[in-house]
């Protein structure tokens, strides 16, 4: 805050006579005065007898700028406080994360997908969409909401009657700051291929 302080000389009526600056009751800019070792402003003026004044000056905060400065400062301070409060208690971002990058499903199989919220605001899931309608959300919890630092589950399913292998994608829309999040889905109608995948990675079994 640049509330500019000016200075006024009060050296009147002393034995050395009035200071020119005191007599005219003018104010002096900080740049016009010198400061002693204690940081006090010293009058650069002369008395009526031509002697250096040298009086310690009175600090004057220009009266018209004072209320505005205080108000502006207070408002700015309040805004900062409000932003901090908002950020920690009400605001911030939700951040959706899924550890799995792809999921393989056999016909009729359903798998839990764990959804993490790494943000500091509540994560609200909107829409879960699939690139192929052989995939679906098996069990829908209404408006799945995940608290900061917590996780929740979606259960997704590959259709029982699926005949073909399908490479697909699931996309979750939410209020996450990183936007829609997608993972690969592989619907595998050939059970032998699925068995091989299950043997090679146990993540699906672990999640179940
Ligand atoms: Zn003076």
C-alpha cells in the first residue's frame, strides 16, 4: 500500500524564529527531507533569520487519502481471507483418478472399478459412457459422490450374450479438474483368451 506520507514543520515561535515551512504550513515530500540516524525526518528549511531549521518534522498522512487507503486495504485483506477460507473449506478441485488403464471382461462378467478422488473438493460423477453398448454400468449408485482423498466403486459389465471380441472405452464425466477420464475396455468373447489374461495379470481377481 502506497499511502504517501508527507511532513510538516512545527518550528514556530522559537528563539530562532519561524521556519519558512512552518510559517506557510506547507507539507514536504519525503524526497525533500533528510532523515537522522533514528529515522526521524529533519526539516531542510531555513528560519526567518536564515539559519537552518533542522527541526524534527511531524509525519502527516494526507487526510483525503487516509480513509480510501484504509478502506482499500481492509477490502483487499478481506478478499484474501475470504479466498483462503473458500479454498480450504468450500472450494478447490476434485481430481478423478483410476489406477487401472484397461479392463478385460468375459461375457456376463462384471468388474469393480475403483475411482479415487485425489483433489480437495468433493468429486461428483455425472455420466459414464461406453464406446460400445455391450458394455454397461452393472449397478448404478445414484449420483456417486466421492469425498476428497477417498475412493468409490463403479461396477461395469460385459453383456452375457456378447459374441465378438470388442475393444472399447469407458469415459467418466464428472466435476474433476482433469476433465473426462477414460480407460480401455476389452470384451473378450473367447473364454480361453480371457483365461490367459487372468493368469498373466491378477489385478482383476484382486479387485473382485
Ligand atoms: Zn522547519
